[in-house]
C-alpha cells in the first residue's frame, strides 16, 4: 500500500453520530477526548449491507464477553470485519447492551424527542448516501462499563473507566462502512464518573503504521486426548 497520510482527528459531537467508509487495511482510531463518553459502533460489508458486524457471533469467535487487543469482530456471516489492534484505555467495553433508541427513552419516561444512538447510526449512514436495511440494536459499545456480578448472571451498569485521550483502534478486514454514535444517554449513568453528560469524541482514519497483527481464526474446542 502507498504511504497515505492519516486523517486529522474529526470531532463526533456529543449526542451525534458519524459514519465512514474504510478500505481493508485502513483503521479507525476512536479517541475518548474527555475520557467519559460511551461510543456505539456498527459495521457493514461495503458491498452487501445484509452482512453486518454481529456481537453474538463475535463472542463465539473469541470465546470472550468482549474482544481484547488481537481479537476480531465478525459479521452475521462469521467473516472478520474489524480487528482491535490497539487499546490505550483500561479495556472496559461492552457487547451486551442494546444501543439506545427512541423507545428506550420513552420507557425511561422521556416525553419529547430524545436523540439516540440508533437514529445517529441511520443519520451517519444516510449522510454517505447509504441506507442500512435494518436497525441493529446489537452495537459494540466502546468504553461502556457493564460488569457481570459474582453470581455470574446479574449485570451492573456503571460509569466509564477511561481517561481523557484514551483510544482504541479498529482495523478493517474488508472494505466496510463503520458508524459511530457519541451516545446521548443522560438518564442512565454510563458517561463519566460524576456528571453523566454526553461529550464530544474524535475519530481518525489511519492508513499505515499499524501494529502487525494477523487475524486469529475462530475458537474451536481442544481435541480430546
Ligand atoms: Zn446510546
């Protein structure tokens, strides 16, 4: 690949979203500018929007609740689409929780329109002239802090643990669209430690200087002796 400059960081304003197209081998760095913000993330095969990043298949592939550096995210057809090649945060992210949508805020008692991650995802994709075939609630929730309790079953929803400037970098394994939402949630306390206020984040498209990292294949059970 030619030496192509990395893009300058682009702001994703608090409560809003942005989508972009990546070529295989490029990467997206998501920067938690203030350290307090949860960012919802979706991805699609650029040539077939029926193939999309799938949290349930990703958990099977990695045999983990949430990917760590070196793990890949896979699609609804179980092909690698993104690989986490860097993470300068404490590594606390979530694959369990549904993205927020308008109905979620209605159920939380909001009586007027509330911005939400699903609408942000659609707006971001529309701005590229692309219409996703469906709303997928299963986003990768970057910097979101969901903890399984000691009973192995109960979940606790907690504020982010990241610091200002923490980032994760996701490398595209196929030409794809990626949509991000700086989550507008301001009722359930997921943003930051104290004030639960949605804030801006930044994204940067990287075209080189990435850590060498092969895609790991899917987990398979060890053969019996
Ligand atoms: Zn949200």
